[in-house]
C-alpha cells in the first residue's frame, strides 16, 4: 500500500467517525427553556403586573426623556452649532448627545428632586399608593412643561380634543401637554439655531466675495472660511455662550 492510498483510507475513516458522531449528537434531545407568566405563591399576581408595567415604562423611557424634558431643545441647538461651523462630524454625535444628557439632568434636577421627595420616597416608605405617586410625579413634570409651553400650542391640542378648559395645570391631560411642549421646544430651538447661524453666514459671504474678487473661482470658499469660523468660535468662547444661553432660556 502506497502513501496515497493510506491518505485516502484515513480520510474515509475520519468522515465515517464524524458522521456517526454527528448522528449520535443529533439524537440527543436539546433542552428547552419555558418562561411562564402566572400567579406566584403568596399573591404574587400584583408583582407580575408591576414587573410588566416597569418593563413597559423602560421601553418608553427614550421617548419620555426626549419629549418631556429639556433634551429636545439642547440637542437641536448643539446640532445647529456643529452645522453652522461646517465641521461635519466634529464634535461626534456621542459627545453632543452625552453633553445634552448631562445638561438635561442639570436643568431637570429641581423637577426630579421634587418628584423624588413628594412621590418616590413616600411610595417606597409605603405611605402612599402607586396611583398617588404617579399623580404627584405627573403634577411636577406638568409644572415644568407648562412653564415652557406656548399658550397657542397648548390651545391647539385642547381645542382638537374638544375638552373642557382646565381649571389648573394639574387638570391638563398629558396627551395634550406633551405634544404642545414638544413643538414649543422645537420652535425655541430653531430660533436659537437661526441666531447661531448668522455670524458664520456672514463669514462665508465675506470669504466667497473675496475669492470671487481675486478671480479664484475654482477654490471652494468652505475650505477658506472654515478656519476663520473656528477661530471666531474660539475667540468668543462659543461653547460657554451656547451653554449659557441654553441654561438662561429655562430660567426665563
């Protein structure tokens, strides 16, 4: 038997061993995992419902964060700053969103502290029910949103639902207050973004006019204006002014 025949015989034996091993492995049952939601011993049905509600709230938390806090205005204004500078992906999205999150927590700290003191802590001490805690928490967040919502926007949604005029802030339904607050934040953010665009637009116009007067038609004005815009933003301490304007806009 030569070397070539030995190699073919070895390969055939190896294939047979793999086939027999795979068959034996496939014959073994695969263990299954079942998850059942039911009533536990000791009246755990309420606990199960609470867990489901908690998971639902966690899944909706991004929408709650975006539409019921100052996050919308902050992230849009920071996006306008980057666009007006023309730096494309500098600062990157992770930096802008991280800064917007921390500014949101800073601005919302009084409201969150009020919710913690009047709703969460009494509920954890079992002094109030879950319904009372939700009502107290919604009252605090309603006060914040109502203070920064335009009357015209709120009236739009109240008239659409044909609801009776609310007697106070706590009587305003969240289904009307949240979208009214969102479009008010969008308008304010775009107004601030327009004011940010003006000085950088002037620089672009000056650079484009200068290049055209010098006969440099083929040179992109953006390449020349970008260093001047960055220099202007550094000289006036732009990030400080932008963040200061955002903070002051919520103290008005």
